[in-house]
C-alpha cells in the first residue's frame, strides 16, 4: 500500500478518536456547570457562553502560530502536541472546584489543541494533487463518525457514571489517538529554505498577502461556522426544555447529537456528488437555505421527534458546507504555506464560533432559548449572498 494511503488511514483513526473523546464530555458542559453550583438561568447562560468563547478564542489565536511552526518543523509533531497535551488537560476538568477553574482549563485546552488543521495539512501535503479532494473529504468523515460515537456513549456515560468518569475517559482516548500518530504516521518532511524577503517585511505576511482568493474563502468559513454553531452551546438546554426535566437530558442530548453526526457523516459524499453535478456554489447556497429552515424547525419543536428531525437535517445541510470550503482552500494555496493557511482556516472557524457563543448568550438572556434558533435561521440566510459574492470573486481570480 502506498504511504499516503497508510497515513490517511492512521490519521483518520486518530481523528476519529479525537472527536469521539472530545464529544464524550463537551456537549454536556451546561449540565456540568450547573453541578458546580451555578443555579441561576442567566448566570448559567453567561458561563456557558464564556466556556465556549474562551476555548475557541485561544484556538483562533494559537492555530496560525502552530500552523507556522508546522510548516517549519513538520505536521506530525503538531498532531502529537495536540493529542498528548489534551490527554492531560481533559481529565483535569473532572477535578475543577468551580466554574472559573473549568473555564481556565478550557483556555489551556484551546492553546494546545489544533489536531484538525494539523491533520488536514499533513494529509494534503502527503497526498498526490489529484487525490487531495478525496483525502480531505474522507478525513472530514472522521469528525462526524467520531462525534456520532462520542455523543452517544458520552451521554449514557454521564448519566450513569457521572462527569468525572467521562472526563478521565476522554483523556485516555486522546492518549490512544496520540500513540497511533506516533507509531503509524510517517511524514516525509523537508524543511523549506528560508525565502528572501525585502527589508522590514515579515516572511509569513509577505507570503500570505497575495492570496486574495484564500482570504475570501477564510471569511466565508468564519461566517459559515458562525451560522452552524449559533445554537451549539445551548442545545443541551433546548433538549432539557423540550424534554421537560433535567433527568435523562444528557442521554437524550447524546442520542440526538449522535443521530445528527451520522447525518453529517453521509452529507460529505452525498452533497459532494451534488456539487459535481450542479457546482459547489449552488450546492452551498442550497445547503445554507435548508440548514436555516431546519434550524428554525428546532426552535419551534415541542416534542423530541421534531427536535431530532430538525437537528439532524440542519447538521446534514450545514455539514455539507465545510468540505466545499476546505477543498476550495486546498486548491487555492501552495504546499509551502499550507500549514499556515489551514491554521488560519481553523482560526476563522473558531472566530465564528466565538462570535456565535457571545451573540447566542445575549439572545438567550434577552429572549430565551427558542429565540436563538430564530436568529440562527436568519444567520444561515445571510450566508447565501456572501457565498454568491465569494464564488464570483473566486471565479474571477481563476480567470485572471
């Protein structure tokens, strides 16, 4: 078997475990925050938003730094750094004495995380150009399949064994993911020669400045994640509201998230075929419109059937947006700075998530949980003209 295929298999398994470990506990944080003594609804909304924003802000700041280091020293070492560091930080959350310490641990986790961009950069660099779209698309399926398993088992585990057991299990899963990368992934990395730059100019800025198409795509990625993650921090509370009680809410949150992740898993190949037939921009526009409709459906749901249907189809169509933008980005950037660009892509997604966390926290405080889904629907609809604008610019750039 060719080395790039072996690497793809190993990294896929590793990323599957990473997302399984991450979603083994993270979706249930609102319930954990309440268990730490935060009883007031408005105070809990504040800390939920702070927890989400704190982690993703540090990811946004440090991802380009780790990406730049990856371009100089290799991508494999970045995967090892992310997996082994989080194998230590996640179990520590089980012993957080209060919600402030929990948020600080989330900040620490955000500093050292970044396995997604590192894995995409490694696979993109090691895979033949003609197979990169396939490899990146396949790699994205690890996220959804890992999330599907992690959410399902995590929800049941939290309700039966408690949060401490869940966090410690997360650490073990991350450790296994790191060991797989350490022993199975082989990277043929050659450190690039430093390019000559004009006096007074920084190398990475001078290298990124001409990539106008990439910057447009990065902006679209930020808005896309703002729309997709608008309700994410508060979804467990929506489950609790529809269910009518806290007991069993973690299990139901896990089950629904698992079903939705399964829909996200099949979204890539299904919507990828649609993109091949009618074009990526039209596919992305259709996905944005339908994701918005099903986002609204969740907010109007009074029963679990409506909530599960709305959530699953929102994730299906929303999940179809990410591979389109990632493939656009991979084909618009040279190999020598792909680590930096994918680092910026993760930063763009995190920036969108941070904005979503703050805005949804304000919306929840002002109008309640259901209003989040109305505003989330509007956000998806606003993405449509932005995709049209971005697609026109990318088309002009290719024809130039």
